[in-house]
C-alpha cells in the first residue's frame, strides 16, 4: 500500500494531511446533518468546482450510524491489514472531469474503499471491475490497489450512491436519501459530457433516476426494471440544458445540464458473491463495458 500520513492508530485520516488524492483541507466545511449536505452540495456546484465538491463529500459526518461504523472499522481493521492506516472517511467520486461514462455503484467496502480512500480500490469487487475496465480501454492499469498507485480512468468517472461504508453493505433508505444531494451535485457538474451511465446492481439503478431527474432528464414512469444488460435512453427535459444553470430550483440542481441524451445500462454488481457464484463473469462485464465504451465514444 502507498504510505499514508502518520496519524494516531485507529483515527480516520485528517483532511489535508498528505494522504494521496485527498481532496480536502483542514478548512473544508463539514456537513453534520441532511440539511447541511444539501446546502454544502449546492454551494459547491454554484462555486463551479468538482474539486470543492469532492473535498466536502470526503469529510461529511451527516449519518451518525455510518460515521460510527466506518470509523470503528478503521480502528479495528481486519487481520491482514492490521499494520495499515485506514482512510475511514467518505469516498468521494473519482475519475475524469470530462467523463463520457459514469459508473455508479452502491457504497464503499469496509476494508476496500474505506481502507484505501478510493472507490472500488483494494477489494475483490474492484479487482474484477478494474480488470474489465482496463480490457475495455477505460482504465490505464488492470489493478487499483491504493490511492496514488497511478491508476486513472479514461473519459470515465466512478461514484457510489452512498459514500460511507455501511454495515453488511446495506445503507438505510434515510442514509441513501441523506447522501443523494452529493450524488446529484456531482452529476450536475458532469452531465454535459456524460453519454452512458452503467449502474452496478439494483441499488445503483434505483439511485440513478432521482439523480437524472434533478439534472434535467425526463425519467420514465413507471421506473424501468433493473436487469443485467437492461438499457434505457433518456432525453433532456424541454427547457433544460444550459438553462438548468439559471434555474437551480424546483427539484433541479444548478449545473451545466444535459449535453444530449443519455443511455442507462444495467450490470450485475461484481460483488464477491456474484463473481464466486458465476452470476456475473469477466466476460459479462466486458460485454457491458465494451458496449458502453463504444456508445460513449
Ligand atoms: S453516507 Fe453520505 S451523507 Fe451520510 S455521512 Fe457518508 S457522505 Fe455523508
């Protein structure tokens, strides 16, 4: 693992203390409840910066249960990582600012993203996922093991619907809704370039629709059903596009707005259980990401 800063064992990494790819500083504002998440997310979008948004995401403390869990995991650790410093903070979005593809996951793994500070990094799901992204020309390396390891996405971005590792990988509905403004704000800032969204699993699929609506897309009713290979094309609502930047209200997040139609693609989550049982295979992932890559280009 790439060396992190020296901090007291068991404490999360202090913002701006030298951890690779840490977007925050000691003065980054911290949200401590759902209302503050909304305010700080909207403020970061209006200031126009993905960097500031990521920084604010990465220090959030709005969900009491998840904050306690992520910090407890970071303190106790697992036996094979006992000598490592854990990140122990929310995992911000990560990738290319001009992404044409957004990969949407559920939440960071307790000993994966919560340990390394980067989404899908340092766990088995990420191993399978990054190998496929590399084969499909979407990542510069076949592995993603630690922040600062040189891995980079190519015209793609990754984000989790919920940014803190939840117990048994199950965030509550309230936690999902509390975290949603971070997701909506992030998408508002990249929607102008995104052409394809790959949802890894049913939770991500459900989280995509409010995100898309808030960015100015027309979302079908009833909501489309999730499945591996499911596809839905969405058009921008009339009166959105560049005008979303001026609206910024009525359920829409201020931002550049859609740059054109977007295709939403369903893909089984490459969880350890799904890959062990063969529910999802490397070939199935390659098929989805290969198609997504061609369409996004
Ligand atoms: S899950 Fe989201 S809203 Fe809740 S504490 Fe983590 S970053 Fe904040």
